[in-house]
């Protein structure tokens, strides 16, 4: 459910809020706000980087982003949840510049379709592992 300039209603599923008097964030792959039901349990998912199952990390930013979202999808699956239950993303990008937004948006659209979580992008000088260029953490509504 998406609301534009309306009073939020009680819902059993997350409600996406994109006020019409603010910039439309959907072309960039996120929502302004997401309301979760009062009765829902939340899962807080640690940052997922671009390592494959062996721990290998590509030096390519786009490859790391794609793998990080695949890792996030695997965690969501392990929780018995679906990707449309993710209500908040926080992404960390090393040496962020505008050229990286296309890669980020493309992956969010591929993973989440048109039901975008709320999202914050935080530029950072480095992450926990030196070759890591991208990390995504999430909050998911389990029920």
C-alpha cells in the first residue's frame, strides 16, 4: 500500500509513505517512510558485504553491490521472510560519488521491484575489510 498525502491507516502489512509535496524518491529506489504494524516482529540484519560464500571479494563496485544484495536475500530467506518484508535499508558506500547511484538504484529495483523500503545512504572512507566498497544492513518485518 502506498499513501500520498493521506493519514496513515492501520494495516497488517507495511505502508509506504511518499508525501506528494516532497521530491519523489521512487526513481532512485527508495521510499520516504514505511509504517510497520504495531503487532509485527522486526528482524535487524547485520551489514552484508559483497563477499561470496568463500569470503572472496571482487574489486569491482557493481559486483560487490550485486553480491551484497544476494547475501541479504539469503538472510531474508533464512528468516523465512520475503524481500517485500524489508522496511528499512542503510547502505554504506566507500568513496561515494554520483557515478555510483546508477548501480545502487539498478540493484534496489532488481531486488525490491516497486515496493521500496525506506533507505539511507551513508558515504564512508572505509569499511571493516579494506577491499570492501559496499555494505547493506536491513530491518525486516517478520509478521
